[in-house]
C-alpha cells in the first residue's frame, strides 16, 4: 500500500518573508528598506500568468517578465500582502494571503514575480 504524501513533507524550499520599513537617508528624507521577518519552509508551485498577454511587457525600453506562484507555508498570523518573499535571489510580491480552510494550519500565498504596475 502506497503511503500518501503529507502537506508538511512537501514544504521543501526555504523562503524569506520581508517587510518594508522607512528609514532616514541622512539628508532629511526617507528610503524604504526590506527587513527579514522569518525564513520558513514552503512549497512553491507556478500558477502561470493571470493577465492578458504573454507574461512580458516593455517599460522604459526594458523587457520585464512576470508570473504568479502559489507558496504554501505553515500558519503565521503576522504575514500580510504588504510584504514580499525572497527566494533563490528572486523577489515575489505577496498579492493574497489565504488561511487554508480557515483552520490556522497553513497559509497559501499568491505571489507575483517581476514588475508591478
């Protein structure tokens, strides 16, 4: 009899959740920096492109690409859609945070890699 794979065993990647903070630039202004909130195990699945088109566009004469992913992590109450995910030298903007089945066991993060408009 084949044993079913548990969700916990599929959390086989390490992601870092980051939040933005404004800090003084020393000249009377402020800059935004990203500070680490936590490094967590996650499952990552590509969802493809939800926008019309081919997943790329031109902005300021540069080709920019984007894509959507689903990242599953263990439940945390301090994650929100103003944060971002860093994984393998890539940055993903958190678009939605879903408490899977409202059971406070896992969060589904719908994230977007690439440029934001």
